[in-house]
C-alpha cells in the first residue's frame, strides 16, 4: 500500500490539521509516514502545501516526486491546480470550490472551474457552504478531508480517532463539530464519485 | 515499540532531552524554531527543570550555553543558518575553549531561501572551526545523533555541530525513542584554564585542536552514520550527504552504483579513498553548497567528480527527487504542467495587521520627500515592501535598518527612517541605537511593537514592556520617544507624529504599539 498526497491551500486555511489527522490515522494503523510541511514566511496569506506520504514500506524522500502523487487534496480551487505537476497519470483531484481571493489577479472563476471539471478524476464541492449548513463554519477543512476519505485506504474509524486525538484538548464540542464535518464531506463525495 | 510522530526539529529536541540535556538556548529563526519550542512544551523537560528560554540573539545563546557547559552540563544552542553569523564570534572561539559538559550547536539551513536572505551552508562553518558536524538524513537520525554528538563532544572536549535543512526540519515521521540518560552532575573543567583564551593559552589550544583532527576523522570512519553501500556497477560511485541520500534512494530501483552515505564530518577519509579508487566517475549529492565536491575536486578540478560545480546539478537551490533523477541520468517522469491561469500568491501581511496601519501613516508622512527613505529589517513587516504597501526600501540582516539609516544620514540623506520590529530591536537594534545617540544622527527609528516575535510563530520578545526604558537609558531624549496606536481611526494624528519627528534634527524613536492580531485573538479566546 502506498499513498502520496499533496495537500494544498492558503496559509491559515487548515491544511496542516488535515495532514495531522491523516498522519495520526496512518501511524495508528501501523503504517510508515513522511509529511513535509511549510512553516515561516509563506504562511502569511501565501500559497502553502504539504507532501504527505503513507506506505506499508519505509519511505525515502520527504518530497513526492513529480508525477507521483495519487491525490491532490485542496481547500481552495486555484491552489488545487498549482501542484498538478506532482499528480500521477491516474491521480485524483479533490478540491473545495470556494475561492479565497486575496490577490488582484485571481483568475476568472468560470475558467478556473472549467479547468478543474476538465479532469476526469476530480471531486469538487463547496466545503465552506457544507460546513456552514451543518453549523460548524470553521470546519471547512474537515469537509474536504471527508470528501477525500474514501481514497485514502485508511479505515474511517482511524480518521475519526485522529480527529479525537488532534482536537481532543480543545474540548468535546470541537471534536463533534469536526467529526460531523468530515462525515458530511464523505457523504457528498460518495454521491458524486 | 510505539513511534512518536515528530518533525525533524522536534526529533532533535527529543533526542537531546533523552541524551541528558540540561539547558537549551536559541533565538527563533525558520527553519530551526521548533527545536526549542518542542523542548519548551515537553512535560518531561518541565518536570526535570530543563532550562529552556529564548535568548536575545544567537550570540548570547551560544555564550549562555558555554556557561552551562563550563558548569559540566549538557546543552544545545539552536539557530537558523544566518543566526550562526551572529553567533560566529563565540562559536569560532568555542572550538578553542572546547566544551566541558557536551555542547551541540544545532543549525538549520534554508536552501532555496524559503524564509531567508541567503542559502549559506553551515557545514563550511564546521570545517572553518575544525569542529565535527552531524547531518541527519531522516527524523530517526535527527533523534539518534544528539546522543553520539554529546559523547564525542565530551570525549574530545569540543562543541559539535548538528546541521539540518528545511525539508527535514519541517517534515514529520515516526521516531522510536531510546532510553533516557541521566543529566550530568555539576562539575567544573578539570583544567581550570580551559575557558581562558589569553593568546598564550589560545596558541596551545589551537595546536591541540589541529592535533585531534585525525582522531575526529577516525571517529567519522567508524561512525554508524557514515555507510559504504556496495554496488556492482562501478562506472559511477555516489556520495550522498544527509537528506540527499533520500532523494537518491527514491530513484534507486533503477540504479546499482556503490554509495557512500555521509552523516558525520570531517569526511571519513578511508571510505572517500575507497569510492574514489573503486569507481570511474563520482556523483556528489549534497544539500546546500558544494562543500564535499570542492574538497574532492580540488583547485585544478578532478574531472571525474560531478555535482553542482560542473552543472550535473543546479548550482543553487535545494535538491529534490526530480533534480537527483536528472543527475543520475534517468529518464524524466511524465508530469502535467501548471495551467496558465494559476496566479502567484505571495505571502502578505494579515488582514488587520498593525504594521499595515503603521506603514500607511509613515508613507503619508514621507510623501513630500519621494521614495527611498525607509531602511527596514527582518520580520513580518518586511512584507511591507510588497504592494499595496510599497512602504520600505531595504532588508539586509537583523538590526541593519538602524545602522543603515545612520550611515545614510551621515551621507547627508534626509529623511533617514528605520523600521524594525520589537524582537529584532532586542536582537541587534539596541547597539545601533547607541551609535545613533552618541553621534546625534538625524534619524527616525520606528520600533514596530506588536508584542511578540510574530514571523516565526509567536515567541516571546525579550524587550516586551521595556522598549521606552531601553531607549531612554541609551540616551534618546524623552520627548522624542513617541508611542502611537496604529489604528486607522488615529491615522491623521499618527501622520502628524511621524512628521514632527522627521522634522526634528536628532534621534527620534516612534513606537507604533498594537499586538499582532494572532496574539490579540488568542488572548480574546482565553
């Protein structure tokens, strides 16, 4: 088993929490894991990405080779396309459709969505809207994780366990909100797959 | 055994703690910051009473650590590569004083300059100081190396460098812990002159340092971290240092060359001789600058050595699997292009950041003088160079804003304004301000006080609550130390304050004071 995943977004959108939960779930499942993340200057509203590698064999590089990623999981539509050179031939693109516009030259939204929809292997969902509808607007990232959950080859309970471990010290309410956000994303992705 | 999921930085912190660490010192700097942060929040470190505070800068950190070593305890100093320039005076001399309790100088380099002003390679400093250095290839080695580093440090009475780079510093993997060693008992150096570098002592110590180089080389030859891996195809041999080994192995299914994996310096002479005599061509993979390559290539250029110097690999920037694959001569993997419509998204000041309001007022106050008057410094506020702010003109090194403003004013340039963050002011700005006061330079020093070291992730600022006192103590006139509140509703009066201080012929300090919005929202949540 091997899953190479690029997580993408804008600084502050919560991709490191997604990474931490998948990472915890992988370790709890007895798998090897390497996860490279971005700290420092680029976190301030800039594009951020994380290379997450899971395997039942030891992993060498902390970075995913070009053309090697099985999945791109993105919490922002334009950011999902920035890392296309990493995606493998049959890889899947899973992205939030809600644009995060903090630059003057953000592309035309319809063009952007058409580029994403041109991919045969893609799942797109308005994770912000879904998170808002279930009453936990700050759990958008967990909705996206839920949408990606069926592609991870990890038992769903392990991901739930990951949320409990990562958000545990923030209290029961936060854990519940994140669990239901992940579940909501999972359901919608299942319908659309 | 259960694995801990740790960043490379955190693995070093845990490794040092488990190897009997008594005190950690450092100044925050990407990508080194998480070493001390990990030690700071570690419950076992708390229970043991391990000392673990930030220092004013890397030099004071290095010196405090030497004091702890003098008292016989194991210590670690952490910094980013450019921080070692600040600590260089004490660092270079520490190779002569040596260590009593074990000393690890942990330096995180930033090739490709993700968050830095240059991509200098700290291994040159280790070679320069004639100090052994360790370079982990993965998180487990980052955990294991401090233990051996302390042993070597105490065996040879010499500080030891632990060098890592961004990718490992900020990448997580499972790490297996070893047993926890007891901390050293307090004991002074056997030789009471050990830390005395009067020239007559220093000369002897330097000779001694030169003499033990062959022993350090032997340690490298016998080190578990330097491995010779046999290969049947001797048309090429590969020397892979630290993290570069992983990028090699990522491509290894297609290759069967002998490999020398390097994790401990000085270079292991025996193994180097072996791979050079055994193989027709040598490819050198090292993260950072071509240190090993230059050594082996020599001035006249041994033509069988390949790497960054002959264009087999890029001369600059960090390595990755793709670059190494190309250097190995393997076919390119097919990959898609980035669609043209994807726009760049550079980092930016956060919405609501106090620096934005400070810059707006300052820029307006300077409008009549045209562009090019603001010398700035290292921190979030460096982003004020970018649109829409376009508020600053320089960024060189920690503290340079004040000193450069002084020099420009000396040249007759008016107005000369410096913008510097509170933590950077504590790090290296105070001495510059002293120069300004002594020479009565015509400068305006703007200390952007957001209560915290923000860029590196909210570490305490040493000068918190003391800035006016420091300025007054140095001799800035009280009426020219002006505190303002950088909020848009005070914009007009803030412009006025800046204009008044620009008009004053002498040293003025303006302190826009408002907490970083992340500190503010965190406090609000609590």
